[in-house]
């Protein structure tokens, strides 16, 4: 589907002095994975260079990387952060002292821990109900209270790692929870939304606070734990239209993020450079927020030709500010 009608392109950026420089932050995993490589990096880099903006693609774990002269750091695909979250946060603290970072480092730190879902729910956002368990006994209690299928996941994770779909009473659910706790993470237990197992979720992508396009992600989890296809599964991604009620929920969630940080004394002067809002439909066909990705989502640019221009529009606006 075409990108939003707000598309604009005014030709190469005209700035006095040296060419501005943007660092796109990625990971070795995203650069080399046979299945999950970040194929958007080159598209974005070429569009930046077309606007007379120099671009450095940097693995965040590369201690030899040169950030000298970088005008903006854009966190794109550090997809191996979840196994070394403290190291990632230390890197972020070091980098934000060198250059402006998008999205804002405070938003990144908040979004890294999926406890943010509870905070959004407390502000009235329709979020998938979630129980947070910090011990095996709490896991047993939460599972005993459920009569339907459940999904377990860690509070810090990426790419559906250590995530499982289980029938009530399946001992493998406790086994997964025990593994997550051993990683010093919190276990999240959510009801399995039936529509996710049949048609999947819809993701709405925003650049600079503007809705750009939507995609549908097919079912991913196999009943009993793991992914469909036992490691051979490749997620089905297709273009999609976003219904009005999903657009409204996505807008509301992003507005609440701004409100949360305003209440903390950190008013966000500009919207997030990028956001991806993952939604599903509940049993009464109402939209529910599943996740709000504010620091390392794919944008699915290959399904929205021209969308990279919207992203670079937002980058250029920040460079020009």
C-alpha cells in the first residue's frame, strides 16, 4: 500500500558548513543473520546520502567505532541487546553524552522493559492484560488462576526469544518461567488472544508522530512452546489497512507516552522519530495494545515504497533544528 499522503521531499538538504552526519546503530546479528538481517539499513543510508547527509552504520558493540562529528545517533537494529541489557544501557549512557540520540534515551530506557505496558494501562490505554511474576510461586498462582491458554515471555526480550504459548496446566509453562527467572528477568503472563493464533497482529508504523503504513504479522507461536516450524518458520508479513479504532488506539498510546514523560519533568519537545504500535483484536473485536516499539523496530520499508523519505524527512528536521 502507498505511504501516507503527508509524504514530502524538497531535494537535497542545504546547510552551510560541513555535511551533517548520522550514525545508524545496528548489531552484528542484524548485519549477518541469514533470516533476520536488517535489510532497511541500505535503503535508509542511500536516502540520507541523497539528501547530502553522511551516514555511518555502526554495530553498537564495536568499541572501535568512531562517533566523532556525528550530529545524530539513530538507534535502528541493536537486536542482540536483550541478552546483555545492562551493557546496552551503559553504551546508551556513553553515547548520549556524545551526540543527540533518537529515540530519546529516556524513552529507550523506559521502553526496554515491558513493564511499560502496565504503566500505559494505568493511564487508560487498552493493553493486553498482563501479570508480572518475580518468583516461581507467583507463576504457579497466575497459571492456576487462568482457565484459558496463556503466553509467557520475559520483560526484556526481542524477536520472541523465550516466549511460549501454552495450554492451562502445561508443565512446560513453568519450565519456561523458571528459565526466564534464572536469567534474572521478570516473567510476563498474558491471556492468549485467539485472533493472534489465527490471523496474527497488525503493526502501525509512525515517523515523527505521523502514521505512515500498516502491516500484518502472521501467527508466530507454536502451542506448547517455541515458534511454528521449529526454527524453520519465517514470519509472514503482508501490507494491511489499519481500521479507525486501531489508529485511534495507536494515537492514544503515543499521546500517553508524551504525558508520562511530561509528568516526569521531561517534556518531549518533538514526537519520537519512529514508533511501531503492535495491536490485536480481542474476543469482542476490540483493539488491544500488545507492544509499543520505541527503540528497535523494523519499519517494513519494502512494503511501503517511499516511506524511507518520510523517515529521512524527520531526521533532516532534527538536523536542521
